[in-house]
C-alpha cells in the first residue's frame, strides 16, 4: 500500500513537471520565432496589393496586435487545443500536422526498436567474445556508424540501395499514384513497409552504438557472477547463458538510458525525414521555419517536445515495474 501511494505521488509529480516544461517550451518557441527577422506574411503579399489589403492580412492572423497580446491569445488558444491557422496552408494547424505526427512515430519507433533489439543482441555477443576479432569488428562498425551524421548515412543509403542497386525507393512513404484510405491501407500494407525499410535501416545504424556499448559493459560485469557460473555448470547452451540469464539482469540500465536517448532520436529523425522526403513532423517543422509559418512551426516544436517528455515519463514508470527493488517516495 505504501509503495502504491508513493508510486501515485511520483506519477503525479512527474506529470506536473511535464506540464510546466511544456509551458516553458511553448513560451520560448513563441518569442524565438518573433525575434527572427522578416515579415511572416511576406509570402502572402502581392505587389499590387493595397496597404489596406496587406493590413487586413496581418489583422486576420493577429500580427497587428502588440506582442504581449499575441502571447496571451496564443496561450489561451493553446489551453483549448487550438494551435491557430497556418500562414502557408491557410488551414487549422491541428488539421495540417495530424497525419505528420503518426508518420513520425512510425519511423522513429521502428528505428528505435530495431536499434535496441540489435544493440542488446550485439552487445551481449561482444561481451562474451571480449578481445576477439569479432568484438573488434562489431565495436568498430557501430562506432563508425555513430560518428557519421544521420543525414550523411541517409544519403549513403540512398546512393547505394536506391541508385546503385535499385533495390529500395529513395523518398516518400508510398508509390506515386497511391491513394490509401484509412489506417490499415495507409500503414499496414506492403508498399508502406517497402518505403519504410531504408529510412529505418539508416536511422537504426546511427542509434545502434549507445544500446550496444551499454549492454556490452553491463554484461562484462556479470560474466563472473555466481548465477552465470551456475548456468554454465548445468551445461546450458552458450546462447541460453548469454541471453536468458545474463542479459535479463544487464538490460535494465539499457532501458533506463532510453529516456536520455529519446531526445537524440528526435533530432536524428528530423534529419532523416528531410533526406528521405518522409512526410513527418520533423520535415514539416523545417519547412515551416523556412517559410516563417509561426503557428505551424510552434506546433511542430511543441509536439516533438511533448513526445520526448511523455516517453521519458513512460520509461520512468516502466523501470519501476521491471525492477522490483525500486521504491517510490
């Protein structure tokens, strides 16, 4: 009962921290874009427009009001779930970014899942064959991929697998002319998975080093543990000793590191989406910033920040369930 009460308090406190952090992010993003030089409505203005017509456009988007009034209106609308009207699309921002959020989540979670599953398996193998040529090759490979910028890995993947071998598509998330309807036709079909392979593969190569090296170091500490020696004495296969006994105890720090890893994953996802023309939140955020589309850019930044914070909260909660020694006070 005491642990459950402490757990509830912990969750409520973390939720409060997420809300405060989102408020700070929203405030910083609002003023950051207003400090950029240039007129955000310049792209909508025509040379033949009269000054009255130009002023009407600014008034329509609330840009004629003092900065503090714009900020108050922005926060009030935000609390109501209203992100405003996109300057570029002339549509509600929530309508514009609705599909982009799901596209980004598919790409990011697929890449993280591949990287973490591969990292646990490769890290366990490296620790068991420490000092061998296999460990040298694997550690050199993952560190080499980690040292390259994600956009460069993406371009290399496109050059090799799309242009040279012509095996995989180089951009987009579906073939030209495809017009799927509904969730199943959009995301659970072979055409979508075919376009997903290359960006996920290049992203996961960039993400792979951290879980691999953390798993390797944790496994090295457990190689001489009593329960591992007992499993060996029973005559169990090497793979069972590595992954069924040692890996189960070494994986908790890898999961803990996932909370810190998510911020880096979001940043890399932005670059990968732009390189592969993936219609996600990161690519749209870059375009909105270039067009000075304040409402759309603010919403994209806020959604990305919210994803990182909410996922960190879920990892904290999950860690308590995975390790019964954890207590919440």
